[in-house]
């Protein structure tokens, strides 16, 4: 057999050429091959060449070699015909297959993209079980335009800001005012790096089968923002510290004092709790132990304190007739009309100061009175201008009180609140005004006409009630003051005062009023047990522990601890040297000297080593410090 | 020894790259970046480099290195792509119709690529055991040459001996066998059945022939044997070429899906 691959014996293979000879598969390929357009060029079996004056046959060996007849005298091959239908070369066939398949698939994808099928086709997988609700649709979490492919292109090059994307999650998941911030809280507002919007998708991912909605368990997630990088619980984690995660408890209860002093007292020894769980009850979810209700615990000893029974005066003094240096005013010919005589030891109270502060001309004098620079009871050393201001203050005070009785809405102004109970008894105010300033209506008419009534004093005739006669929840009048006795624990009126004042704390003179009412020695004694946090521009009264920033969690139930004291004390060891009560004076939740010794990480790491039990951050720490409330109502209404 | 060392180096390099990619994820997580974006772009670049091999074969006029070198790099990148895909999908299945189809395409591309690699390594060795190696495009000429030669032998035998047994055997059995590729399925599985069958037919005929005709038959046998080998070569070489008809379109389709995947990912980036 001929094994040569010379051109004469066999044509070269040209895989890069677009067309191949149609006879190639039968081994009878011509030498010329098809042209670039795929047309057969062969009109004869060979193309004779001229050798001197003779034409010679060039038929290749594989087609039979030189023929006997030879070319004609004109140099034409004597075997005409032999044309074929050229075929595409294999590489061209493959190229066309690629092209057509890409076009077909692209068209198919376009059909899916631009029709209503795109949501089904492009959905990256089923939702987690918690989101598999009848009311959920794509636009519950994505913008309504998200089914438009043109919108995809727009979004790919200019993505929507994180807060806009978060808004879809926050439609249902309510994390409060600072939901978009780190930890759903404003803890980072002083730190620019932290005071930025955090996308929900930083930690949560949907369409990931089953319940894999959160990736917060990934150790590295927390290290993104936290400067102190923690590799694992056993590597880099700081000591756990005291109970409360560095923050004091919302309720003030000094275990040391109670156990070493009060419960040893014969008067209270019978009220000594039998065990820790007498006062601490497990929450429904088994996570925490919370303080039991007041009525089941503290009430046994402290009922009289909250109802004012244990005080010299059972009620909080809201309004009063301040002692006034009438003589000096008269000497300076400054008329103040009718004023109660023989008033001693009464001061202008913070509520009155706030009511008067609406007159800006009086503000400097009110500040001086508040600071003790001016005493209304002794005006002998006060200059003439101040005396005139004092005169004005006296008249204004009478008119303000009269106005409070006549038109409380107008006088209370910003302290008016529809959401809380009325903060003052208008009947009691009216009685007080009538008693203290019986001529006020006449005097006011005269004053408006520019004529001031002469200074006169009168005796206030009020029958002073005995302490036992004053009922809890009663507004009562003493000769020169109007007072309120708290009804008991959870007094709604006091709660309203706290709520209204705390919400307006930044207003002038409100903080002083709040401090006056919330003073721990005031009847009711709310702030003796309920701690108050002063933040930069707001006041938080910690009525319950739920207001706290619970950065950590410990599920007592899953740790299967016994409820005996010994079991509790294996972790909660009383710190007898703590300065617990002092730490609350700072009104800063981060200033804390716990009643209990700090926990050691070693205690937890015995089990939480990442092998036996998980040591992920999220297993012990809460990310969302604001309490989540799921609001499905908006979702339901959208799809009804 | 040098080849073994090179292989060891290449495998080590692949493992090193993939391990870096895997552990780089933790760093990116710590930076607040979804590592899927990194390894996604890594895969995008890899796919384009893999497809560049096909383009390289068309650019024969440019000095872009040996095709064999390109092929070796192609295999290396292919293995990297497998590892990259596993890391990108976090060693779990993807969800959704589009993503599943995309993954299926990628898997099919990788499987066909793996088969191609296996065939391109195993088939040449098998071919060398079945006659002389021949280029696929030349098989028709070889076949035609066998036809011409055998017809000359048969014609000569007819002129010398007027018996028609040999001519009939050639016309009825051998000629149809010579005109096209036969026993494709048997050759596909590298079966010896076709050769055994012809051997039996020759032996069966031989005992009926005169010594002269038996000699003629012996002259024909090497050509039949060669034709069986040519058919084997044809089937195997066709397989070696045709798998690319699946592998390359799948690879391009994967690129189409990947582009759309990138668009969708960046459209919904930051959404839960």
C-alpha cells in the first residue's frame, strides 16, 4: 500500500477551510476543492500543465494517476465532469451548531425573561419555611419593578441603597426607629463607622432551601464591624463579665443589703424569700428568669412606700403658694393683689416654674429662683428691676393657675398628652385657686384694664386632713399646697407624668420637673427601684427589663439547670464587696457594679468549644437589640 | 521522572489555588464582602480562558504557543473550574430553575470535558494496537486504495483461474464491506468481533477452494484486516472529534447562562 502523504497521492487536510469537497468521504476528493462560497470548482479530473510544448496530465494517484488519453492539444483534461456538492467542514459544522444553539437558548431565555414566567424561572430557590406564606409574593421583598428585565440592568449598574432594600424586610419585621442601624439601635451614633445603614442581607439570605435564612452564625460576620476580632469562643473572646453584659439591671435590687441587713431584721425576716425562684420566675420561652410581679414579692415590705404611707407627707406636692416677701414689694410700691398670708416654707415648685416659663421675660428670674440666687421669701437685697419682675411673676402665677383651672388644654400645652392618663385633677386645681386667690377673676379684669389691685393678705381656711384620712389616689389640698397620694404600685397618673416628661426632656425646665417628680424620696418612690437612664437627648425609665439592650442570651431551660439555690449560685455568686446602689447614681446604664461576681468564660467553654457544642456568636448574643415585633397586617392588606 | 514531577507540581498548584480561594472566603466575610462574588468572578475568568482554547485553534497564523501546551493548560483550568464551582456553591445544591439549569449545563460541560480528556488519552494508545495510525481525513483514500488493490487481485485471479468463488465472495461480501464504515457499535466498544467474523468467513471459504484460489484468498486477507482496522480507527477518531460537538456548544451556553446569572446577581445584590 502507498503510505506516502505527498500532495500527488493524497490531498492535504485543511480543517480551517469553511467548505470541504463533497467526495472527500469516498476518498475521491479533487485537488482544487470548493471555493470560499462553497461552490465546486472542479470541471475536470485534473488541470494539465505545459511541459515544453506538450501538455501533461496531473491526475492524482488516488484518482487513478495519469490517464492514457492525456490532455487535449489546448491543454484541457479529457475527462470532463466530476463536480460535487461541497459540504461544510467539521469545524464549520461545529461553529454553526454553537451559533444556533446559543441563539436558540438565548431566545428561550428571552422568552422566560420578558414574560410572566420570569419570576418562576429566575427564582433562585424556595423560601425558608417561615416565609412560605400564602400572602408572600416576589414583591413582598423585592421592588414591584423587579420582574422587569430592563430594571435588572438599571439595578445592576446603580443598585438601590441599603435602606430602601431593607424597607421590604421592615414592612413586617419591626425593629423600631433605628432598624437600619447596626444592631437595630442607635448605639453607634457617636461612631461614624457604625452610624451607617446595615443591609439585612449582610446576615440574612433567602432562597437557600429549608431554614437557612440566617448566616449570622458564621463566625466572621461579627468581626466585620467589631474592631476586636474574635476567632472563636476559646480564642480571643473577652471574659464574660458581670451579669447584664456590662449593663446594669433595669430594676434596682441590692441583693447584698437585703440578705445581709433587711431580711435579718426581725420585722422583715418572715418575708425572706425561700429560694431564688421565689422572686425570679422563668419566662415562657425558657430563656430567662425574670423578677416576679411586685404583688408577689416586694409588696410584702414595700407597699407603704409606694402608696406614700411610710412618709411624713403621703402625697407629691404639685402646686403651692410660695412664701413671698410682701413687705419689700409694698415698700417699693409694687402691688400684687390678694395673696395668702402667713405662708412659710413653701417654694415655687418646678411645675409652676415650667408653667411660668412660657413668658420669656420671666425666664432669667425663674432660672435665678431655681438656682437659689433669688428667694421669693426674702427680697430685701434684690434690685428694683428684679422686684418688678417678681411682681410680674406673682401676677402671672395667679393667672396661670386660674387659666389651668379654666382652660387646662391651653395651659398644659406640650405636656398635654392624649396617649396617657390626665396628669392633673382640674377640679383639685380649681378648688386650690378658689381657696388661695378668691378674687382672681376680678383682679384679672382689673389687670387687663391696667389697674393693679392693692396688695392685701388673707387667711386661707383649709381643714387639714389627717394622714389616715387621705386615700390612695386622692388629690388633696393643704393650706398652701396641692398634693397627690399615689394609688399604689403601677400608679397610672405617676406613670403618665414620667412618660410625658421623659418624652419632652429636652424642653426648658422639664428636666428639673422630671427630677423633682422622679426623686426617689418622693411618695411613690418609682425611681427607687426603677432605674433611669439619661441618654444624650432622652430619658429612659426602665419600668421592665424588656427595655434593656439584651446583647446576650442564656437559655436556662436548655441548660437543664436545677432550680435549687445551689444550682443558681453555681454561676451567680454574690459579690459582697460591690457598690451596687452607688452605680445607679450615674444614670448611665453602662456604669455598673453588679451584686454578683463576674462570670468566667471558662465556665461556658467547658462545653461551648465548637465541637461538643456550637461556639458561634449568635448562639449567645442577640444581634437585634431592639425588640422585634412582627407586623403582618400590612402584608395581609396588600394582598387582600 | 521529570513528567511525574511536573504532574506533582501541577496538582499541588491546583490544590494550592483552590485552598487559597477557599480560605480567602473567611477573609472576605471578615471584610463584609460575600465571597461568592470573588469566586464567581474567578469562575467567569476561568470559563473565558477555557473557551479561549477553542479560539486559539482557529488562530493558527499567530504565534500563541503550542496547541499541546494550550491543551494542558485547558485541562488544568478545567480542574480548577470544578473546584471553583464546588466552592462557589458552597458544596451544596443550587436552587431554582434557572440556577439548576445553569449548574446542569456546567456539569455536562465538565463531564464531556472529562470524557474528552479520557478519550484523547486512551484512544491513541488503543489505535496503535490496531494497525498503522491514520488521520481521519485520509481514511477514505486508504479505503479507496484497498478497493482498487483488491479489485486488481480479484480480476487477476479471474484471468488465471476461471472459477468464480473468489469473485463471488468479493462481490457479495467484501465489496459492500469496503464501501463504507462497518460494525460501528462493535468498534465503539473495542470489540474483536468484526475481525473474528471475517477470519471465520475466510477460513470457511478457504477449505472449499483449490490451492490456487486459497493462495488468492490469502492475498486478500491483509486488505480485509486493514479495512477492519480502518473502521476501528474511523469510529474511534470520529468519537474523538465528535465529543467536541457537545462539549464546546455546552461551554458557550454556559457562558450565556453565566452572563445572565451575573446580571441577575448584581440586580438583586443586597436584597435578602
